[in-house]
C-alpha cells in the first residue's frame, strides 16, 4: 500500500513565492548588463546580456547592447551577428544598426558587397548621419573600386561632400 503525501496549500504557495523570487527576467539581466557596461566590466556585461538572450531570444535590445561591447573591444564577428539579429527583430530598422554592421565588415575586411548595401540602407533611413556616407567611401577605397568611388562622390551634393571630408579630417586628427 502506497502512503499518500498530502501537501498543504500553504506550502505550495510558499514554494511558488520562493521559486518566482529566485528567477530573474530577461529585462533584469539586460539592466544588470547595462550597469556593468557603465562600470566598464565588459566580460560581466556580456554574461548578463547572454543570459537575457537565453531567457528571451527576441530581446532586441540585449543584442544591440552586446553589439556595443563587441564594438568597444573591436570584435567584428559577434558585432555583425548581433546587429543582424537586432535588425531582424526590430519593427523599424535603424540606420545605426546598418552602419554598425557595415563597420563590422570594414574592421574584418569581409563582405564588401553586403557592407555597401548596409551603408545604402543607413543613408536611405537617415541621410543626415554622415557615418553611412563615410563608411561607404571607406569600403570603396578598401575594395579599390576607383570608378564606383568617383561615381559615388560625384553623386553627393556639395553640403554632404563637404561634411564627408570635414568628418574625415576630424577622424584623422583624432587618431594622430
């Protein structure tokens, strides 16, 4: 004969309270990761963003935050993948994500065709942001495609061309 185990409803409720109190949501890990980024503890931040993504694989913000860290530590592989996932998950793609993904390709010297397409998307979404233009110019130089580079520069209006070269001078002076 099997003895019956009777669990009081109070114990059951207590167990639920304890278990739910121990679990953290994806957003909790996202916030913890952001705190770690502020303290420049990037390894710990990545762990928190990874956990946020494990708990909610549709947490677009966690992918974007993790991409930011990849950019900070100059690691283009997860940068490109995380920005791709962010673009996939967001309802409206942001020029920042496309520009960032193009930058990841520039750093890694990979996929120039896809990078140029990303620059074009970034420019179409936000033509006032000069980075899309600057990265496209850099990619064309990297490719060695002088014909397309000349065509691209000629297609720019005077204001954009001026901003592009002013931006390049500022970047050159900063790195010197």
